[in-house]
C-alpha cells in the first residue's frame, strides 16, 4: 500500500496516511509497552521511535528528540510495508 507522509506541527511527529483503512479501530502505544499489534511491536522496536497513534487510515509516529527522521523513515516504511497490504 502506498502511504502519504505528512509533516505535523510537532517536528518530532510524522503522519502516515493510507489509501484505505488499514487499522481496525485505534492503535496507541509507547516505547516500553507490550502491544498486541505486530505492527505496533515492530514500529516501537525501531531505535528512536517514542510512541505511535493511529486510527483506521493513518498512523502518527513520534520520535525521540535526538533521533533523525532520515534514519527512521526507511525503517518505519519497512515495518508498514511488512504489515499493511
């Protein structure tokens, strides 16, 4: 599935929008949580990802202040490609 990447007012957050609904309801988790969702587990296992929030056709990823989006984006996109069809 193709995703649009949208900047947010928070420089530590990026929103990924899908072409269609890819989440069932709401998904919210922080680093250190034990989420049921494999997508959430994979996103939170990326060094520098602090939290995620999503609902149906989008997911917002928040990074730690010292992380660089240039390093994180390829890993986030890989996790989304793996779990979202």
